[in-house]
C-alpha cells in the first residue's frame, strides 16, 4: 500500500481546487467583458403535455463595453468580492433551490440516512442474504451487484461502500475470488447506479432543480439506462470472477489478497431479525412516498427533504422502541450522517459563489458567465446535435477529475450547461443526462475520488493496480455513455 497515501497527499483537496477556480473567476471579471442574451417564452410539448419554457433567443448576445471594472478583493456592499464568495454563495437562493435550499437539503437527507445506516438493518440484511446463498456463487454475486447498484441509484450510496468493502472483501476471497471482485460488487456497482439514477437526491434531483426542469422527470429512460448499465456490469463481473476462480494466480492482486486468505470467515455472524425487516420496509415505503409525492403533487426540494427526514425519524423510533438504539444514539447518528455530507454542502454553497462572482446566472443581465456561454455555444455551432451532446458528456467527465462531488459539480456546471443546451438546440434533460453520466462513471477510475481510494485501501490494493484492471471497464462504459447520449438526442429526450 505505497501509492494511495502518497497519491492522496499529492492530489489537491476539493476545497483547494475550488479556491483556485474562484481565483480564476475573479481574474476573468477583469479581462472578459460581460454580456447578456434576450429570452423568449416558448411552448414545448413534453411527454404529451404543453410546457412553457423561457429560452435564450439565438444570435441575441450583446456585450456591455463599460462593465470591465472586475470584482474587488473584498466588498462591503451588496456586490460580492473575491473573498466574499464563501458566505455569499452559502446564503444565495431560497428554500426551493441553490444554494441555501440545496445545502439544507443535503444536510437533512444525509442525517436521515445516517440514522438508517447506523441502525444496522442494511448491513444485517446483506449479511443474511450472503448466509442464505452461501455456495450459490451464480446467485450471490449478481444479486449483490444489483443491490449495491440500486443503493447508488436510489439514495446516492457511495462512501458507504467503504464499510461494505471491509466486510465483504474477506468473504468474497473466501469464496475463491479476489479483492478486485469485491470492489466491483460494492463500489463500482454503487457508481453505476449513481451515474444512471432516475431519483438520486444528491445528484440528479439537484441538477434538475438547477436546470429548472421537474425533479425526477424523464425517469422512464433513466430506469432503462440503469437496467442496461447494471446488467453489463454484472456480466463483466461474473466473467471476471469465473476467470479468477478457475485460476486465482491470474489476479493482479493475488499477492496482496494473502492477508485476507488467512482470516477466518467470522463476518457472517450479524443477526437479522424482525426489527431489520421493519426498518427495510420503512425505507422501501419511504422511497415510494417520495416518488408518489413528486409524480402526483410535484413535491420539490423542501418537501422531499422533509419526507427523507420523516423516514429517518420513523426508523429512529423503531430503533428506540426495539432497544436497538437510544435516543441519544439516534441523535448522534443523524449528526454523523449530516457531518459526513457537510463537505458536499459547503462545496455547493461555494460553487454558487463562483457563479455570483461571474455576474450571476440570469441570462438577461450582464455577466461574464453569459460571455463564456456565448463563446462555448459558438464553438459548437457547426457541430451536430449528437456531437454537442457528446461534448457535454466529455466535458463533465473531465471536470469530475477536479471536483469529484456530484452535488458540487451540479452546482458549478449546470448553471452553464443548462442554458448552453438551449443555445445548441438540445433539451435541458440531455444536459442533465450528460452531467450524471460524466460525474458518476469517472468515479470508477479517478484518483481524486475519496470513496474509491478508501475502498482500495481497505481491500489492500494499490491504485495503480486497480487502474491496470479498471481502464477496460471504464472504456466499455464510456462507449455505452456515448451511445446513450446519441440515442437520447435521436429520440428527442425531454
């Protein structure tokens, strides 16, 4: 394990990267002129219904020649200065959107899932599943992959994969596989679900909100996409697992797996009971409630956050009544869950500060962001719709290397990508699709993903070893993503 600690030391923290992006944005306000667009309200047919949208009028961009003052280092007035970005970004927006509403949403939902995860029901359910299917490798590997992918799709499971890697790596190796297989069925599966989700509250819900399209809209296409990507992941994992089981020494991590081969299979002692069933049924019912609220009543960020809070609260009550957790333990679990997502919430607020420094995201008011948008659209003017969509996907994939936070990336890029899709004639739904695929799938391989490095750490695997294996898998998903973006354009995905 020589590469990960050194690599983690060399890679700048997300907040360091963000600070330099802020610095660049401040410098741009002294160099790049501000501009604005004219907009018009149009009626579009979306899913068979007439929907009014305010869109940018093509060729309407104008620059403001006397707006080259640039931002101050510090501002004591209403206009943000360079070092005002953190506070101003945090308090911008309202309860229905970025940034203050999204920050609150992330913290509350994170706290709710903190209670759910600390209840132990998810862990006990998985352990019980393993016990009952032990020896039936053809069942347990795809079933585990499916469940972890579902977790990534439904509630943005990512960092939790580290804990499951600790538990499952020795078990998978005891079944005759290797640590790579364990990382595939835990971390990689969650990222496939994360990238192809139709309801992930930490990425797609935020991105759709910023893009000003209905939350959870376009779910049918995404559910099919999730099923296809997950199926490919399962087939890839099963084929690789069969190869390693037939010849264990073919594994790139055969030597490092020796540590786990010496361990006794004592991890299966977790007990599954009626309390676990009640908690998992509560989780399932809560997710159904969220979907119902969004589809039937058009619930948005404030209501969805409250639904998740109610879900966590009910799980906490079940745990207290059953004696599994004390009231204080429930409170601590909520705080821990919120604390784990505090960096993501801070990044969302600070990312909004960048948008404010560049003049805001109102396309009709002069801003540097509008000028950037105009030039990006001009660069894509001779490109086909499919080419433009693929460009968006590649841009998001590259950007994720520098900011591997789904909610943070959504807050930073969607104010630019959503109106850019208007300019090039694509739906904002396709812009969100490009974001989620680019954001999620690159997490499989990038060294700036703390979750990936954490999983590799507990699996005792070097990042360089993982890359030698995973680049083929990423290439498969990259090509599948390009094909998905192409199909989305051809069918007029809204």
